[in-house]
């Protein structure tokens, strides 16, 4: 870290505040940054580290070089992630990548650097993109962006992060036809829901005809069919893909329609949902270019639900890590604070993921990521600091100690175990 600080220009030969000390001040104090002033940080440096720096001098250290240093620290951590063992039996894909973004508002004074949605919405907001591999736990993308850099654009600009043999599972916002085409060009695979606003065509007697979902529903109900698949074409581009159709239970359809009416009313729309929407509301529609041998019709929906794991992770970031709890500060200092929190999250992720793997493999039990992160960041922060920063404790000892706590106190409640992610992967591997 000290060498990186020199390379990025954060420290010079006679700097009192070196890279590891700056990292310590921010990363292992990140919970308090939302309330501490520069004067508070100056007191911590003097009281705990014997380094005397006036608050004005400290203010000047939160510059572009400091930001460059913390970005570099996070990048090095991501490059040198622990070589976790892959989930066994899924050699048909090199990685299974899930991605989403989380957003939060910041002070309007930073609207020029981090523009929000505009209009009556937020003036300034941040979007954090996160992608990881379900088979190994390795983080593939973790980046801070302005809110107005939408997911659809991110999907195109980060296409180089997709490798041959990857399976990409993402929400609709990322999966334009342009993005799907890019994934195919990289010899990778996609799995997502079919966009409800895109027309779907099938070839009947050599002619492309728009799918009639009312007719399809009657056919499936009459013949007792719960799921089926077709070869179809999407949109004006006639993008060829595999479509997997699941007929929804009536109670779920009613719930979906109630939500649609509620959203329309909230947004002041006088028109009811279209006939096309009402017809499609009876189905869950998924598209993929993976073959039946790679993902069977039966497994498409369960595998897609693995994407929801990332929503739980974002909940942890906000409720436990307080990623969005930032005070009004200048741009570089704000970003330094955010990168410090992301560094701590990545450090914790390495421990949590390995613990989850071991619990499932040795005890056939599922880890509650929420409970585990809460203990790790609220109760074991000092131990993490000694291992990662001071190298005064053994990593293996910390892992064993945390595992013993987890197998008793961090287990997922039975009511939450309806679809355990590792169970889905295990079923996926054996089919």
C-alpha cells in the first residue's frame, strides 16, 4: 500500500501520512465517516497513531491523488482475490455472472459530477455497479458511476469483462438486443426475462407471425402444460433466440396485475395496462442462447432466480455498511469515503463467501449473509484490521473462528430456505 501511494502521487518522501495509515484511517473507520469532521480525523491520527496533521492539511490530502490511490488499492484487491474453489459439476459454463446496480442520492452541490435523474427527481445521485461469479465468488465488476449512466449503457461499455463460456444473468435494464448480440459475439451465453415491450414472433408455415399469448394460454391450460419452449424472433431486428414459457398461478397473476394498476395510478397514467400486457401477465417469459443440454427447460426459472442474491447483497451494503450514509463533503473526499467502504466490503466478502461454501459443503447448511456481515463488520472489525492491515493475526485462525460462530449463529432461517442458492446450483449441476 505504501508503494502504491508513492506510485499514485499520494505520498512524497517526507509525507507524515503514508498509504497504509490513510487506508487505516478510512477503511477501518468507515462506519464513523458519516459523522466525523476533518478535525475529528486529525485527532484520531494524533491520538492513535502519533501523527500530527492539522485539519487544513488533511483537507488538502483529499485530492485526486488520494482518490487514485484508493481506486488502485481496490483494483489490486480485485486482481488478487483469493482463488476460491468453483462450485463442482458445472463445467458447462466457465462462470455464472450476476450483475445489478444500487443507487442513492447525494448532496445537490455535486450534481455537476454526479447528475441524478433530473426534473422532480434527485439532483445528484450515485450508481454502483456490482457483478460477481456464482461459481467462485470472484468479483468481476465493482465501480462507482453517476446515476444517469444507466444500466443499458453499462452493459455495452463493460462488454470486455465478459469472457468466452460465461453465462450472463441480468435484469431487463441491461439486456438490449445490442447487448445480447455482443454477448453472442464473445461466445458467451445470456439468460434474462423477455422484454414486455418487445414483440415476439414465431415461424408458422414459413411465415413470421406475432405470438398470440391468449391463444397460448388456452392451449397450455387445456392440455395441462405448465412450461414449454419455442424458437422465436424478437423485435424488428428479428433476433433469433430460445424462449422458455412458464404459466403463472392465478394468484400470482392477480398480484402482478394489482401492481401494474397501482404503478399506473401512481404515475398518473389514465390508460389501463394494454391488452398485450394483460395477455403476457399470465406468463413468465425467459430467453437464452444456451442449449437444452446446458440449461434444461425445467431449470431456466430456478437458475434465473439466482440473480436475486444480489438484491440481498445491496440490502447489506445499505443497512449494515451504510454505503449511502455520506455527509456533505467535496467530490474527492466523498469518493474517497465510498472507495474506503467498498474496500471494507470486499475484504468482508472474501471471508463471508468462503464461510458460506464451507457451511454448505460440510454441514449442508446455508449461511445468512446478513447475519454474518453484521457480526463481521460490527463485532470483528478489529480482528480484520489485525489480519489484513497489520498482519499480526493468522488468516486461517480468523476463518476458523468465524466459521465456528457461523455454524451456530449465522444460519439462514428455515422459512427463508425455500430456494437456497447452493441447492439450486447443486440441482443445476446434476441435471
